[in-house]
C-alpha cells in the first residue's frame, strides 16, 4: 500500500472522518447481520426450513414417486381383494 501525502491538516481530518464513518457503517452492518442470523436460528424457523426443503424435493419428484409406488399399491390392493 502506498503512503498518502497530505497537503494540509484539513485533508487529514477529512480522511479520518471518512474512515470513522466507514468503520461505523461496517460495525452497524455487522450488528444487523448478527441480528438476522440470530432471528433465523429459532427452532421454529429451523423446522420450517427443514420441512420446506423436503416439500420442495417431493413436489419436484411427485410424478416419479407415484410411478414407483403406484404399481405396488395397486398390486397389494388387488391381492387383498382376492383374499391372498
């Protein structure tokens, strides 16, 4: 990193003020991120996220599941009707 050269104390003060504001903004972003993370780790949201991920998985593969399971269910039902 190259050393900056300042022509006056006013430039130094302005640069320090900018750095102070950037530090404050980054600190507030960190606090906000921490709060959002804390809110997202509640048991209710964890369970909802878990359920929604499985719901998405099963809704996308619904026809595949039906095609796989339906013959077994029909076979079982037909055998049960016959009394086997």
